[in-house]
C-alpha cells in the first residue's frame, strides 16, 4: 500500500468547520446547536473513540453562535476530549439515571431560554436523538422560552461537502479496499465456506492497513445471490456461484463502501449480461456526476441502463448515497432527491438489478465530484465478470 494519509486534522480544519456552521446558524437566527450523535460530535471536535458502541452514556456538544464548542460529557471521556481542540469540557459521573448530564445542560442552556433563543437540533431524515426521550422532554420542559428548531439542513450542507484532508482519508481507505479485492482470487476458491471467505477478506484488509472492517456483507449462490445483507453461511462456494462481497472498511474514522462480483469456476451467460448491464449503468452514473447535476439525474442515468434487463429498474429505493465518516450519508441517488451535486462531495454509485429466478446483482464504486469528470476513488471494476 501507498503511504497512509495523515491521521487526525489540524486545528484549522475544526476552526473552518465552526466558522461555516456559525455563518449558517446566523442565517437561521440560531443561538446554537445541540449535538449528541457520534459523527456530529466527532466532526466538530475530533473526539474519536469506539466507546460509542456502548449505549449506556449520553454525550453532548453545544456549538454556540459565537465562540468555541462546549463539551458536556461523562467523566470517562474527559481525558480523550482534552486531547482535542476543545477547551470547555463539563463532566459528570455517568451512568447516573437520575441526572445523566441534564443539570449541566440546563445550566448551559438557561441563558438562551431566558433570551427566547432558538436552539437547533438535527431532526430530519437519517438523524436520531441519542439520549433517553424522557430526559429530553424533562430538559426542554425545564427551559421555557427556548425555541427548538431543525438544524438538519446545516449539518447536511456541511458534511456532504468534504475537505481535501477528508478526501485524502477516503481515497486511502478506498485504495486499501481495492487492493483487498485484487487479492480475492488468491483468498477464495470452490469448496471454501462463505463464512471463511469473509474472514479471509477481513484479515486481508486489516493486513493492508485498514483500522477496522465494521461492515462486510455479501452473498453467493448458483447464478446469482438472493440478498446482500444476510450473515454469511457455512455453505461451501460451488462451481457456478456468483460471489459478491461489499466492504465498509475504515481508516482514521472514514469509510470506503463498495463491492465486487466474482464467478466461481465458470460464469453463465445471464450473469455475464447482468454484470455488463451494471458496469454500463455505473459508467452512465459516472458520466452524469458533474457539479450542477442532481442526485435524481444520477438515479435516472443509471436506472435507464438497468431497465434494459430489469423492468423494475433495480428498485431497492436508491442507487447510491453519500460517503464519509459514516458508511451511508446524505444524499441519496433516488427519484425523490433533488440535491444538487457540488465539488468535493464523495458519493457511491450503486446500481442493482434483479434477474433469473429471484437472483440479484449489485455493483458499487466510490467517487468524488470535481470540476468536470469525477475522480473514481476505487480501482474501477473489470468490465467483464471475473472468474475465480
């Protein structure tokens, strides 16, 4: 593998994000935003830990209209947060079901409530409230005069467009994934249980320099596969199987997300045709991915090619999405999404189709929007179905 992208970000990266957020908050007359999910907290602070896997403790970050963010977090995270650029860190001993940070939030937000201020929270699609609903209701009830408004458009607008430093990390993990797929013919063969193929591929990605492989799905069956999300079985790979692996490996907190298809020993004509259709659909998506186009345009470009073989147009809801600190981010390549593409958006193109006797095939690449043709971050799949 090439030299790894630098880990972490310089403080100027977070300062630029904060300035942008405060400009957008001023446009909506927000006194601040309260954030509590892993990606948003990490985006504004650099606080990076796997401890979010535990649902026990809540974590809060207040992004004010003026000044630096304020962390309100359990004491167990204080040492790590002090390593970030955040200065104001307010802690409590957690878990504390009777008062898990609520009194600290009340103290912090009381001045806003007294002034009738507007507090933004992410409330839209693909957001969640990472605190007990009862605690949230108790907090808001205790702050009469505080107006709650949806900050989703601000967070969405910021995170969809990546910095050059973010793109560097994404390019690096896409390179690791590409190297892993290049070695798959050495790792998989007929007679090997699918579950062992998954393990071998995970080992390879880690050996290539991935920090983790938190997402690995796929399938294998005669002439295709039935779905793309089931856990791998112990069924051995057989001649005539179509094998697909879809990886979401990470480097320094950023994901790749793409798949590759392989035929085991031999490929039937229908599977070859499906593969060719998806490869050309992806090409159509790449061609359409220009600044000023919409996600709907990308969806239509890919769906038009898919329809040559699948009258449903690969109807799985969408044909790709944003990519970054999360495996899937805004926007969606779907008929409902008219998001306008802009330079430095990082996206997946993920056409799929159904064929044969209930079989399906999916293909995926990762790209970054540029001024002109997009840059493909993944090593482009072979134009013909590879045979192992």
